[in-house]
C-alpha cells in the first residue's frame, strides 16, 4: 500500500507528523486538512491528497482523529520503533547533538559516538563512551546499526561515509558541509545552515 | 537578469557554490558541468541549464573558470558581503552555533545573542555578551539586522519569530521543531534533524 508513494510526499510526512504531535500536546483530539494546512502553509487539497496515499484516514466532514493519524504516520515512516544511531564526531556539534532531547520520542537514540582525537577517546559524552573511529565498523556491524550522523570536518566526511556504508549503514545525516558520493541504495540527508541562509539572502532587499 | 529565476534553481545555487569553493580549495582552476554533476549527483544538463539563467558562464568545451563562477554565484546570492545574524537561544545548540567556524567565509557573522534565562544574561559566548530577549527588538532595529537564527524551545518559537519580524527581520533559520506562521514577505528555512532522519527511515530495509 505504501510502495509507490512519491519521494516528495514522503518528504512531507514528517512535517505532518510533527504538526499532529504538537496538536496532540496542545490537547486537540481531532483536526482537519484546513487546520493542518493553515498551520503548515500547505493547501488543504495537497494535504488530503498526500494522506490519501495511505487510504482510510479521516472522513469528509468529520476531520482526522489525531492519535490515529499519528500512529499511522509513525508506522508508514517506520518510527513506531526506536532506531539506534551512530554519531561520528564529538566536537561542539556532536556534543550538542548528544544533549539534544528531541530524538527519543520521535524514533531515534544515539547509541554510540566515535571520534579520532586521542584526548577524546575513552571520555564520556552524556552516558556514552567516545570510541575511536578505528572501532566504528565493528561496533556498527555488531549492533546492526543502519543510521549514522556525520559531524566531522568536510575533508574527512567522504572517508567516514565510505566506512559507514561498508559496515552496513543505509541512511546518513551529513552535517559536514559537502556533498557525499554514495551508492544508489544509501540515503543521505544534509544539514548545512549556511546553505539554508544562502537560499534566503537572494530574496533580501 | 536574475529576477525570474525559479525558487528551485535558487535552492541549488548554494550547493554549486559550496562544491565550487571546495574544488578551488583542492587547487582546481577550471571545472565542467560533468565534473560538478558527478560530485553532486545532479545531471550535467541540469547544471548547465541552472547556470544559464545568469548568462555567460562557461563556454562549450572549455569548461567553467571556477574563481569567476564562485564570484558570480556569490553576487547572485548576495553573499559577496557579510550579513549580521541575530541568534536567539544560548543553550547547547546556540552555543554550538556560536562556535561554528563555517559562517564567516560564506557570508554570515553572528552579531548578537539573546536568551531569557537570568543566569545567562550578561555572560559571554565566544566574544559576544548574551542579551535579554527584552532587548532583542531594539538591537535588531538599531543594527538593521535582516537575518535571525531561532534556537529556542518549540513553544517559544512563534512568539520570538513575531517579534523578530516586527523588528525588521526578513529571513529566519528556525531550529525549533515546529512550523512558523510568517507573512508572505518573510523567508523561513528549517533545520530539524529528526525530520531529515524520518525522511530516510521509510526506505530502510
């Protein structure tokens, strides 16, 4: 049922899930495509069409049952489980990611941290020991980890990515400011705040 | 000449600029749409078409002069200047952003930091004093700041955004995990690592 959903629709589902979770926290039990659309700046027609890919959500006129829709979206996105994530890089950014509280209730937990700096290896961040990057592949294979966050300098990122993929990682969130070369079966998402800001300066007057 | 460029093309230009800057650092002087495409996983035809919006870059067969193209892209994106950025939120994330070295040579400088926690106000991060959010609007107006980064909890983000926009901010990079409501003349970009990871888990096997 979910096999042929376009990438662009999949890309919007986490945004719907986030907004619906927030509505639930605010005490709402039902919502409508109009209310969601208003909150997200997306047309209600688009939202109805996107959600119709999964069939059976909401009925004309009665709106969406939020808890049901949240559960369906979590299943579709496979975040009705907790994924172990490997973090590579224990600098300022890696440390901030370790302290970030927002992963666990949304499907993710940083399960291991790696860095190459001798003065960091063996130290703790939060309740995790920092391991050497030399041990990365064996830990990832042993734990069957599929997702990694790369928070190392740009010039090291491709090498780290190659090793991660060799060890079985299928999804990479890359904070290094460069584009990775990966095989077609590996997903990469990028976080580079400068790219985001440069996408806006063009429009500034 | 650059007035009618589609949003989606503008969105790719920072990626081209980043890759070209990297090629320059690696010592290259010229490149081709094929080389760029290979590095970025984008077709060379797409790259030629995107860059043709600005006219006159590169000639058939001779490739692109990297330094010239970098300069053109910096002008088009208006990052041939340094933008002052206001940072709101001096928690773990705000602190990591303050320490991030990658802003300055790409067009941005965090010029002021605001937080509401009494124990933080008046302290320093890097060489900046943390100011109270109560002073945010006057500082932003006085300095004519147009760009802000929001790194406060989700439940505070809309209120902060409203105040920023009232003070003249036209572009917001929002790290709070929620969608902002803003007027049509204000640009927002979002960074939420969980959304990025949830966009990949669907595909994991």
